[in-house]
C-alpha cells in the first residue's frame, strides 16, 4: 500500500501533494496530455490533493522572503519599438 501511495507523493517546501490528476487544481489550463503534478501552480488550501500545510510561521517566512526578492528586483526595461 505504501509503495503505491508513495508513487504519487510530491513533497514540497510549503505542502505535500498526493497527486490525483482527476481533481488536481494545478492542472487547470494545462494541456490535456499533462498528467504530472505542477507544484509551482499548487493551490494547497483549495486542492484535495494537498496535505495539511505546515505551520503558519513557515508560510509567513516564505511570504517575507518573496517580498524582499520583489523589492530587490530591478524594473524590467520598457519595449523600444521592436514590436
């Protein structure tokens, strides 16, 4: 039993996914041939595939890290007549 369950387990930093493509929120808008978990598009509070997320502190730390990265990012250059 564990062997079959582990085949569908996708561990991640903020949550784990027991991937079932029939109900996966991460596959919305993906090509119909796609049948793998897309952890970068995970909606852990909406998807039944996601396991219970870790502590709120981990989510808050990650949010703060992303905020800092966005503040440090340079602005994208404006297009200059090439389109």
